[in-house]
C-alpha cells in the first residue's frame, strides 16, 4: 500500500522531453515512472543537487521507506523534477526553472529555507541521460541536470522524504560505500560514481567551471564504458 502523501505527489505533472532535452509535452509523475510491458519509460526532465559544505564534504541522503521509487536507497543530496504545474519552473533561460525547482525541493526534502540560498549559489555543471527499470513497476528515464552547491546550510530532513542525511568527505567515500554497499545506491548516483564523474568533479570542486558542459548530454549506461 502506497503512502498517501507520496501517492498524492504522483499526480504532479513533469515535463516530457526528447533526446535533445526539448520539451515535447507533460505527464503525471505516475505516468513518467511507470515501466511499460516492453520496458519503455517516458523520458522526462529532472535535476540532482550535490550539496557540499565549506569543508568539501558531500551531503548524502537516504531516501525514506515511504518513497515509491527507490525507497531506502542512498543518493545525492536532493533529487526531483521541475513541474509543468508551476509556470516559473518551465523557464528555460539560464536554467532558471530548474534552479527554482531545486530551491523548492531543497526546502521540501531538507528543510533548507529559501532565503538561505540564491539562484547564483546553484551551479549548473552538466546534464546526464540515463534509464533504469527500478522494481519493474516504477523506474526512471531522465535527462538529469547536475547542480552543485558549496555552502554551509542547516538541514532538517523531512522524514516522509529522507530517513537520514550525513556529510561524507571524499577521502571517506570509499569507506562509506563499503559500509552500505553500492547496491544500496540509487542508479543515477551509482552511475555517476562508477563512471568516475563524481570523483573528478569532487576533486575539482573549487574549479568546477572547468568541467561544465552545457552543450552536450552525457548518456550513461552501466553496461558501457565512457
């Protein structure tokens, strides 16, 4: 039985996109995450926020058991979608819509007050395209905007969204993985880690502008090598 709060969110509308990230329509979250009989999942727009503190430690969250997709999995700081229901989140210039959606979800998931962050604090790194069949009923197929933030912020996780949130240093990340197992990571987080993108970006956190790519969309598949 689904958590009633999480089930309500399934009626929110996401932005459908083509392989070049052009908006081609909208569909409910339920429709966007359902895996069809032939394995198809609607391609939609999403974002993943990586929140670092001033010591360069990454905030990793554990998704609540109430989540319909990937419950109890560890992942990056905050993940969600811009909504077609919210006009300002459709704005494409300078990815303002994505950033406003990220601010909304950082408040919803982690209790970060909107006045503690500005749009300039959110650094757009690149986009990834990935697909995962999840539990066979609900999965993901996203063009996912990677957003970095480096700032000391108070977090108060929403227990309906997040069951745990911890800061991990780059030096301790391998130990963290050995403790939880990489099978306990969400697929997008695992792909970013396995493809060595996370380590590259993390090591160059203060020089992340050198690794920004706003033209290309990096297609990730765990069966391929970069």
